[in-house]
């Protein structure tokens, strides 16, 4: 008879909740445009199978290269510790916020409960820089792109759709790999840094199961952040968004191993893109519509950050004192 100690139970609960929350919140930001532009063409099972294949390959590759660590080195500054009940409570709160539709950063809400205040500060600085760089980059690129094509009126010709569909699937696969290399740390933090092979298989099985639910529900409420932006349902726009987002994540991954909020990078990217489109088509697309849209996303981010900071302060100066 196997008797699990309380800390192992907390770790298991935290892992299960974090798996769902990260798949339901952050993963949609990566796969959102893929779901939006393909859901009417392919059955959700085929989309799920493609995403699950990349997930399994990425985790297995990271496990082999990093000596059993599926976080791709993102947890080098956050050593493993016994999981307490308040660590498991963080992803539970994240699940609640995800159900409401708030794009809270799982990096801040989950990892901050394990990290020191010094690491939290570095995570915040890197994420702020990520938001700003993503917004500026997207604005500059779409000031050019928006003048070349308008997806609403200049749709892909029928004979070229297969090519663009293939490019979109490839760009989504690249982005999905890039994102997993960052945000898997938010789940793996509950696990030993060197996973035995059976735990690797179990983790992949659980994550793909949660992923199936996300595709079945067409992304859930967080998907609205993608759908309400201009042209994100179109495969050509989705391909360009995915490639730039992936390039930004790879860039920040190479800077250092400090975790960052990919949520902030994603929201910054969409914000800069939306401003560029409004600047280009100001006669038909008013700034009066854009600013409330961007402001709403920013306020939701600040709410998530506020909850994260309050939680980490309560842990460091109250519960764990």
C-alpha cells in the first residue's frame, strides 16, 4: 500500500490545476489564431492531434537535452522545494480567473509563490520590456503590412489557400514549440527537476487531455481576446502574428533563463498591431474603438498582476514567515 505524504498531494493537486490553467489561459494565446482560422475547416480532433504531437515532441526533447528537466532551464533560478497548500492555491485562483476570462499571467501568479522577491522583480522587469518591445515591433511591422494587404477585402486567392494553410500550420507549430519552452516552467515547478520517464509520460498524457478540452471548447472565454481583434480569424493574418510572436519568444529565451510573462508579450503584440491598423485605416477604423479595446486588456493584465503581487506578499511575509 502506497501512502502519499501531504506535500506530494499538494504537488499533485497543484500540477493538475496548473496544467488546466496554463492550457486554458496562456496556451489559447498561442493557439488562439490557429483555432479561430481553422475551426470551420477542420474537426477539432485534427487540430488537437497536431498540437499534441508538437507538445509531446517538445517535452521529450527538453527532457532528453536538459537531464530530465521539461522546463528547458526556465527554473534554474527557482530551486525545487516542498509544495505547501498555498502553492497549490495559486493555480486554483488562476483557474477561477481563467473561467472569468481575465488574461492573468500564469508566470506571475504561479511562479511568484515559489520565487524570491528578487526573482519576482526580475520577472516583472523582463515582462514589461517584453510588452513594450512586442507593441513597438508589431506597430512598425503592421504599418507596412496593413498598407500591402487588408485581409477583410484582399482575401487569399483560392489557388493559394493550400500554400497559406500549410505556412500557417508550420508557423503555429514553431510558435507552439517556442511558447512551451517558456511556459512549461509554470507547470513543471510542481515537479522534481529530474523527472523519471514514467512521470514524463504521465505529464504528457495529462497535458494533452487538458488540450483536448481546450480545442473542444474552441478556446473558451480567453479566446475572445483573439477574436475581437481585426482579422485574426484569417489564416494569412494568423500566420504573420504567429511568426512574429514566436520570434519574440525565442529572442527573450536567449537573453537569460529568468521566466517572463508570455501573456504580456502577446497582449503587447496585439495592441501594437491594432494601433497600426487604426493608423493606416483611420477613415474606417477609429481610434475611439481601438483605445478602449487595448485599455480593457491592459486593465485585466493589471488586475492579474495585482492579485499575483498580493498573493506573493502574503506568502513571503505571512504564511511562510
